[in-house]
C-alpha cells in the first residue's frame, strides 16, 4: 500500500515579548514578586505593582514601588517606559537610570541599598 505524501509547514513560535512598551508582562510581574522575596534581606518589606488607568492616561505605563520597613513613602520606583525600565527615587523624583530588563533595574536597587 503506498504511503500518502505529507506536506507540513512548521510555524515557529515567536519569542516572548513585552506587551505594549509601557506595560508589565506576566513574566515581569512574576520577576518582581520573586525579587520581593529576596529583597527582604535588604530591608524591603513591600513591593506594590500598579497599572495606570488606560482610559484616563494611556501614556502612563505600569510601575512598581519598593518600600522599606513601615515607610509610607516608597524608597524606589521602577516604571515601564517605551521598551525599557526606568529606575527612580520617588522621594526626589530623580531618575537613576534606564535598563533593558526589569531584573537589571531591580539588581541596581540592591546594589545601591
């Protein structure tokens, strides 16, 4: 019995990418929560993830805030800006730098602590 010819086109899965340039992906959010667990040793007791209201200010991106102890004011902020992560000091508004990955921005917080 003849074997039927088989034709197949293999479609590769695209590499995972961040959603819109100013939004945290699920992977970014998991990374932030994992970092929060290890950052406890450096005195960071709370990490808050926030999403700007798209209908009110779509140009504002997602961000996270890292708090020390029982502080009312965040020690550090990391926001999504275009395709980078911007690290800033909320107390002064000073931008510390821009990083290509969330992990690099989070590692910089620990390096400066």
